[in-house]
C-alpha cells in the first residue's frame, strides 16, 4: 500500500506540475506571444530580434584586406511600446515627415503605391511577402479581392488616422503601421528594422523626436579597403524574389544581405555567418527589463583569395594607361587605335591555375558603387562590364600555337618544314578567295621562306594558311578544346563560355541562313589565323597560355586560396590544383611553339622584340590582331609566359580596337615587374597569425 501511495503521490505531483506548466505557458502566450498591441493591460512585452552575424573579410593572397566591415547603427521598432504610447499615430507622423525632409529612404512592404490613385504593387514583392499580405487580409477578415483604394480606406479607419492629414502622410504612416502589425500577431518576423547604417547626423535628428519604441542597435556594414578589383570583389544586395527559395532552405532571413556578384557571391557559403537571436523584454515606457541572447551570432569565415593586390593595381594602372595613350596618339602613321574602347588582362599561376590579377577597363570604385550606379549605367564603354570573364573576342594570331600543335602532331609539318610566303595565298583563287599575309597588305613585302618557329615570331599569316589547310578544321578544333578555348575555365565567378569556330558552331550561328551555315575551306583559312567564328574570353586566353607553358596540362582557374576562421586561427578550407584537361603534345610540336614564342620576344624580327627583348627575365610571347564586325581599328591581343625555361606566370591582354598586340605587352610587363619582385612573399603566412595547415 505504501508503494502504491507513493506512486499515486508522484502521479498527483506530476499532474500538478503539468497543469502549472500549461498555465504558465498560456500566461506567457497571453502576455508575450498573443499580446494585443492596442491594449495596455500587460506591464511588459518580450520581442525577439535577429542579430546579424558579421560577414567574413576578403583578403588578397598576402593578407591585405580587400573587403571588411565597419560598425554601424540601425533603428529598430518595438511595436509594443509604440502601441502603448499616448499618441502613436502622431509620433509616426512626425517621424515620416522628418525622413521625407531629410530624404532618407526606408524599406516597407505594404503593396500599395505611394500616390493616388492607389494601385497594388504585389509583383514587386517576393512570394513570401505576398503570402504575408494575404495572411494579413485573412487575419483582418477582409476580402482577398479588395481594391487598393478600399484597402487604404479601411486601414486608415482601423488605425484611426485623423481625417485632416495629407494623403502622403496617411500612406506613409499606414505603411509603418502595417509593418508593425505584421510583427504582432501574424508572423514570426523579427522586430521591424526601419533604417540600417544610419549616419550620425541623421541618427541625432531622429532620436530628438523621442519616437516611442524606436531603439538603436549596433551592427556592421560592408566596407571596401581598396578602390581596385571592382569587377571581381562584387557587391551585396537583399535577397531577390527568385533567390528566396534557395536561401530560405539554407536558413537565411528574408531581409538578409547576400553576395550578388563577384567574390561576395562566389564565396557566400564561407563569408556568411550564422545570425543570433536576442530576446528583449520591455515595459510600456520602453525601458528594458531584461535582454539576453537565445542564440549567439557566429561571424563568417575569412576568405583569402589568389589575387595579389599589388599585381592587380599594376594591371589596372597599365591597362588604363595603354588605352588612354592609344586614344590620345594611336599607333603608326595611320594613328590606329585612337578609337580604342575597353580591355582586359588576366594573369594566372602556371603551376596551380590561381588567378593572380584580373582587370577590366573601364572600371569603377567599388566603395561608391551604390551611389554611382545610375551614372555608371550611362557611362561610355560600360564600366560595369566584366570584360575579363564575360566578353568574348576572336583571338587573332595568338591562336597560332594551337594550329602549330595540331599540324605537327598530325605530321603535316615539322619544326624544320619551310613554306615560302608569297604574300597572296592563291590556292582557292578559282573560288574567288585570295587572303593575304598582313605584311604584304601593309607594305607589299613577304616573309620569304620560313619555318614554323619563324612564322610564329613574325606572325606570318601565309605560313599558317597553308599549315591550317593541310591539317584541317577537326584536328585544330580538338587541340583548341583540349587547351581550354571555348571551354569554361572553372573559375568560381560567372564566366561566358564563348565558342570555337567549327562546323557545329557555324551551323548554329547561321541557322536562319542556310546559305551561310556550311563549313568551307575559306573558314579553315580564317580559323588558322584566329579569326572565323572564334569567340574566347580573356581569362580563357590566359588559361590557354598557361596550358601551353605546362605542355598541354590545363588547370582549373580559381580565385580561392584558402578560407580561415573568423579569429584567423583555424584553416577552414583550402584549394588544391585540379587538372581539367590535357592536350597531347609531341616533342617537336612543343619545341616549335615554345621556340617560336621565345623568338617573338628575342629575335630581331620578333613582333614584341622592341617591348620585351631586353627584359631581365626570359619571356615567351605572341602578339595578335583580330578583325571584328564593327568599323574602326582591329582588336589587339597579347599572351606570354615567363620565365621561358621554368614557366611560373601566364598573362593574356586584350584591347578592343587596340590595333595590334605588341603595344599591349606593356601591360604584361607591368604585371611581371611586380611578380618577379615579390614572388618570395606570395605564400607567406598572414602577419602575426598562426594558421593551421
């Protein structure tokens, strides 16, 4: 009996505890979860707010900070306090008038136009915010097909807004009341953040109003520590409607800022931290009764990129200088290149595929991107365009190394084969096609009898017409593919794939014009000098050049060096070299193109001798000139790698209407000047840090 009595007593105690627990939970619901914002019966009210985690920093390969965070202040509403104040509408009216006066914009989600006649703007909201609006109508027991005008009339009545207010004031205050009501009963949204990153002047002016429930919270905002690398650093933005399903599944808040381009987007998974949750209990006067973190925020990791800031600065500076000088003076007696437009340069580590510098011109200041955006859209030559990764061009004569490999691999020529340049290639004269060597077109001269190394050095079109015809398009195309042309480089940022010139690409290009869709010998002739329908990005040309230096081994291009914890103590991730493709290259072909590229720099007749012939490090290079569909000067291209005997760095430069490639080697030289002056520092640990391996 005693054991039964004990069991019964325990059962009664458990039942009593359960009843107390349920009662306590219900009281919590009445006081906190189900609190009526329009009632002042409760003495305290608890709200939760999301504490945004600090985003990780972005660094260059040597530890120089490229993007960081700075302290900022946000203004956040506690709807319980504002509703329990004596005159909430008047307080909000003063607030919106001040914001209008100071031209301060803020975010609200009432899907109604700001001016009469009122119309819905639901299409501008994400599906989630549209869902909240539908829930709001249901909660209010209003028709789902209510007109915007009728909605405004009923909201004005529900919120008891005086009749003598201006329409503008009514709409703005209703918008704020809507935001606050959503956060009282309808949703699990955190407290309403009215403004982010408020300036000290604006903050002071707003706080003077003593708006009930409006509190200051500390936060951080992104700050650029450099004015360079704008096209690859990227920017942040609010989650777009099309992105919300993906980020929702990852646990992001709907009002989170995420990377929208560049490194910010590519490395979002590392940079984005885990937000915290803070519970705050206040009384009706807004005094904080208690405050604690339910979940502590966790800062994002720091991303060390492969970019060398000094090389990046050199690349951007030299590229701009060359283009501006072209526009000012041009080249030669005809002043070609005075119509030069944009350009790009990419430098890659030959042995790893790491991108050391990646510049596009024109560019912009990433620190003032938001303020300058509208003006940038109107600026000539599109400074927002990432030419290095997204622009595609015919490569011109820098393609001739691929033709060399295909021709020698096939046995159609050898390094000792000689061909006489006769100026005009007449093999297809009966078909009305007689292309000329450029030296003949310009000066009525020829290169005479030359071998393939010499043909590369002087960029003889006639030699490669013949070599290309002997080899044929399919084998040239196969080599070009293995070397990465018309193929994505694998880089983390968005890149265009471009395309090679072959029967398939031409048929697709002229699908609407069957008379032009076939592949002809004339196409092979143009392909052999890097023309025809070839369209490659500058980063592809850099990757191609690195593969040539590696005897056909092509590494995935990458901007990621390593990821380090927020306290710089732990290695989170690191990138290892990855081979994407391998191009078989026989000994004779390797000798031929490497020798020819070296001769282009060192031989007295070499196309780039006057620019790099005396450079202290042996360089192998190739110039290119490419025609294009628009009028004006030809495009210019230049590729190189160095040192010649032990390649470490590969560079590709391209300038729209740059006239010729030799002059562009000055950009590559500026990059190499920096590279060969500091290679010993490139893999040094971050100063004062002990990062694990």
